[in-house]
C-alpha cells in the first residue's frame, strides 16, 4: 500500500491509473487473506488483461486488413491516444474483478467412502474431457485434455476436488464447475 501512496504523491501515474492500483490492492488484500490466493488472483487478473488486449488487437488488425479502418490511432479512435488509455483502464477494471466472478467453489454431494466413489469421479471427469493430473491422498486435480480448450480458458483449466464430509469440494472456472458437479452427481446416482 505504501508503494501506491508514494506513486500517487509523485504523480507518476494519472488519476485513472492510481484508482486502478487502489482497486487492485483492495481486491488482492481485502478479498483474500493468504498469499497463495493473492498470487493466484493476481496471475488470473493479469492473464485476463492480456487476453482482452490480444482480442482487441486482433479485431483492430482485421478491421485494418480489410480496409475498413486506417492504421492510425487518431483515425481508429475518436479521441486518439486518450481513448486508448480509457480503454486500457476499463480493461484493467474488468480484469481486476473477473477472478471473483469467473471462479468458484461448489460441493459435490456423493455418499460413500473414497475408495468406492473414486473411480466414478475419475470416469465422469474423463467423459467430459478431463485427465487426472495429480492425486494427493483423497484430493484430485484434473486438467483439460485438448490444447484448444486449454487455450480458450487461458490455461486456467484446472479443476481441484478436495475431499469433504459430503463428498468433494470442487474449485475451478465457474461454468466448468457447475457442469462437472452435475455430471459427477448424475453419474454417481446412475452407478448406484
């Protein structure tokens, strides 16, 4: 926090960048207590920021390639470089809040001992395109099988299953976790 206050006093960054730095600090320190969670959050935010910039650059490149726009910042954007800075600030804001909404933890309710349900869980995950990465005691970690799926998920395709009293606690991308919880519970019901 002292670093951000020093930057604000020296005026190295404008008002927009200083407010984004405070927001990042709040998200990193205020939302999560452990250092590993903070680093994971920061890495995910940076990945998402880079991903958004690449997508915008690809779209602008296509517009320039087909001759719809000129390769000049002042002709591409209404206010020139000032618009670029505003877009970067908006992308930084989106990237800062994305890990809070894009990732989740959810309980997978499966009755039975670990030895009884292990094969059911692994089979359900493999049917949906995941491979077992690690097995640490009763905790399982899975990754996507194909490269394209990994790329579209910015290589944040890991799903972690931690053993819980009711079954497992699943952590990963929100859409994948919701889909996989349903698949595993459904497979467990059908196997009974």
